[in-house]
């Protein structure tokens, strides 16, 4: 099976920490973009085998689309590729841009999983982040989603916020647990160069937790969610059993997925793998589509060594880790033979159990450092 990612680059406003490709656009611009997406789906169908087992509308703010536009896109997907009966179809949504009516429309269109970009339930922190919604709107969005029948909800949470201590994070966790999403993505605040928050931090106007305090907050979140029945199945992701994000799982396992839209990435599983991307340039994208040419460019063509490294890089992000038999079957050489020195350097932070290698939660805190020896 393969997955589909559709990038929707439109946002009502830009958050202070965001460096993703996004832009504002009026209704006419959004409608033109949807038409381009449908043409790209048609063009790619001759070279990509369906059916899809997951579809992910990411952004940007995909809830900028109307339910009618989502219906049009999913109709194109079904007609050109097909969807399996239990396909997971996710739409990322801003709590401030949805209503019970729009959520009902998305569900009727075929969306069966919503991912709400809540980030925090603290109104002062939301304002500091430049978010365009309030805590009350986040609560209302969750309640409305449940009323119209959604039984698979995800929530994005940001921790290690300016001046955030354990008590403040506990408040966010308690609020979150009362809403009881099936899935949670939790990210430490990262300041990307060029963003407004980065500039404020450089001016020493934005105090952030140091590494020790960051670790305390991360492990607090880990303990509290585990006690509430969530499985920490990837560095930044938690889920109740059976609700792991199917699209992300495919990415981490180097399974093929097609990305359409300006800024999207694709992974082709031919040979040792090929990654392609569509440059984040809306004008270029629509010009390519209008001319009937492929807007994507090759980002990386993997040889065996690079494929082994990326397998380690992605799989060690997950609780499942590197499955030894799968690695041996794929590459013909045992994982612990290829990466003997890297394993030794990880020490007690990397465990071998039940036929797989995986990091401890403390190891995940040091992931960026510990993964370096695996990059051949």
C-alpha cells in the first residue's frame, strides 16, 4: 500500500515560530490551487500505483479549504488511484477556522481523522506564539468534532515555551487529557532563523528553557501521558493503541508515498529509494501544471549505504526501532554488523530486545547527537 500527502500552503496568518512554506490567499487563489492539485493528481496517475491506504492534507492550514473542495480532491483520488475501504484520511485544522457545520462537511467529504493545531491552552502563550485562535476555540473545536461523529482526533502541543515551568505544562496536559484525543504530537519549541520569535530571542526578549529544564519538561510529558494510556511510539508522537498516524508510520518505515502540491515531498521505493520534492513556489508550481509538466525535482537518489543510514535514522525515531530481520532481509547484512561502532557509542541509551534496536526515552532526548554515527 502507498500513501498520499497533499500540501495546502494557505494560512490566514503566519505564526511567529513557523518557517514552513505558507502564504495568505483569497478564495479565488485557493480555488485555482485546488484545480491545479486535481490536474497534478491526474497527471501522476500514469506513473503511481494505487490504491492509497492513507491520505494526509497538511499545510499551511488545510481547513482553509471548503468541504466542497475537499470532496473534489478526494473524488479525484478515488477516480485516479482508489482508496482502500479503511483508508485513514487526515485533515490538519486550525481550531479558530472551523465550525460544527464545516466539520460536518469535512466528515461527509470523507475525512475520518482531524489533527488540531492547538499548541497550548494558555491564551497568553497563544498570543506570544502568534496563534490566531484562543483556548476557548480549541475546546469548542474538539466538542464540535465529537458531536458530528469524529472518533479519531489528534492534537499538536508545543512545550518548552517561554517561561514555561512544570506547573504550566501540567495545566496543558490536564486540559488535554480531559479532551481525550486519540493521538498527540508534542514538539519542543524550536526557533528557526528568520522567524519573529527567533529575532526576539536574539534580542534577549524571549527567555527559553535551558537543556536541563527542557529535559525535565519532556520527561514530565512522557510520564503523564504514559500513565493516561498513551503509547510513546515516536520521538514526538503519542497514541492510544491502534491510533498511530498511518501516514507518519509510512514515512518512518520508508514506505512509498506521493506528495502533491507546492512544497510537498514524495518517496519512491524503487531500487534503494528516491526522494523528490516540489519547490515551495506557488507560481512555478501552477505554471508547471498548466504546461502539463512534472513540477517535482529529484532531492536524493539513494545507494545501498545511504539507504541503510536513512533506515536507521528514521526507524530509531520510533519505539519499534530497527527490526533486525527486516533490515537483514532488505540489505543482506545484519544491522549490528553494519553499525557496530555506532551502537557502541550509544551505550545504555540504545537497547536490543525482542529482535529490534531502539532508543530509550532518555536516548531520544539526545537523538540529534546519538544518531550522527549512523550516518555513513
